[in-house]
C-alpha cells in the first residue's frame, strides 16, 4: 500500500485512510483541478466583461447650448470732450544736474481756451506753466534722464498732451 503524510502532524499514514490515526483530523484530498478552475473562471469573467463593453451603445456627445447674452440698451453716453484745434509750442532744456527749464514759445489758442498747463516729471506732478507765449518755468527732476509731460486743460473740460520728452 502506498503511504502519504498527514498535513497536520506529519505522520506517515496509509493512503486509503480519510482520518489520521495519530491526530484524529480529517485528511483532505488535494485536487489537481483547482488551479485550472481558478484560471478558467478568471478567463470567463474577462470574456464576459469584454463582450458587455463591446455590446454597449456608443455614448452620445454632450451638446451644451450656446449661452444667450442679452445686453440692455446703452444709455446715451455723453460725447467725448474734444480739445480745441489750436496748438501750443513748448521747448525744454536741462541744466545739470537736475534743473529742467520749460518755455511756451507760441500758441494758436484764444485767450481763455486753456485753463492750465500741468507739468509732470517722471510721473510726479511738479506744478503748472502759464499758457501765454514767452512764459517759462523751472522744475526739479533727477540727475539722469527725465520723462517730462505737459498736459493742457481746456475750458470745455478736455485735456491733451501738448509736450512730451522722455530724455530730458
């Protein structure tokens, strides 16, 4: 007779016995088919999942409606203020290290058209300049290059740049 080993107590027993005479525990028969059944089951599940995915209808693209933008009618805007069609000629010079001299040379504007000539240097308000021809003003800048801008304020409320020099 053939012998086998008990899985629990390692005793050598007769292969025809179903209970170990040494430890009194039932001896389970090992089946050689179990690994094949597990692999086969996994294979069947994969085939079923693939079939279900292939048979599902294709998803429809989602369409998002275009937004409708409604704009209320614009209120009547005031017309932009326009500067008079006159000209102002200004010259500028620099006396080292930082003194800037501006002078109004000529103007074609009528008296009262210009209410103010504002002078800014490097973005900082430095004062005003008279609008009459021949008038001049002295302003302090920096020892390097200065960006000088003169803005005319007109009687109707309009403004415009009448002089700009970025390297004075």
